[in-house]
C-alpha cells in the first residue's frame, strides 16, 4: 500500500476560508436584496375580498351574543418574511392571523373553486428573482 502525504500551504487555507466567509455573506445579501420581488408579487396576486368580514358562523354568533364586532385581516395585508436562516433560506408567507386561511383559497373547498395564486406569483417573479440574486452575487464577489 502506497501512502501519499499532501499538505496545503497555510496562506492558501486562510484564503479559502476567507473566500468561504465572503461567499456566505454575499449569498445572504443577495437573497435579502431579492426578497421584495417575491413579497410584492404575492401582494399583487393574493385575492382581496372586501364584501365579507372574513368571519365564520360561530364567530358571528359569538359577536352577536356578546355585542362585539370582530375584525380580521385580509391575507394581502398580512404577508410577512423571516431573516436568512443558517441554510440560506428566507421564509415568505402569511402571518399568524391569516396563514390558516390561505389553503382554502389556494386549493379550494367543496363550496369554493381553487384559485391557485401562490404558484402564479412565484412563476411570474422567478426570472427577475434569479437575475437579481445573480447580479448581487457578482457585485459582492467582484466577479
């Protein structure tokens, strides 16, 4: 059995580690820079209904019994996003007040046809999102 011993110059190792840190920072900046594209696309494509108070039968009965009037946010007004996580992802979606309603609109119910707006919003912004991420990465890494 032949054993080979390889060693890497310490300067090269330090340079590679520095490049890795710069690349991670550049990735985070690029994703943050492109985030508004996705958020705006979701805001434009999210259905907005102003005829309903967005309550359900039990809530209306509760309000009637207690002489109250509950108000609920529109999905379009409750779009939120996270910071960049350790995997380099940002979560963009709906807040705690409306997230549970999104799938009724997206997938439909027995009484309501599906209106798949999320996939349409993602498709409409995909090219510009990728272009913005690529441009930002090139600028950050000076390529």
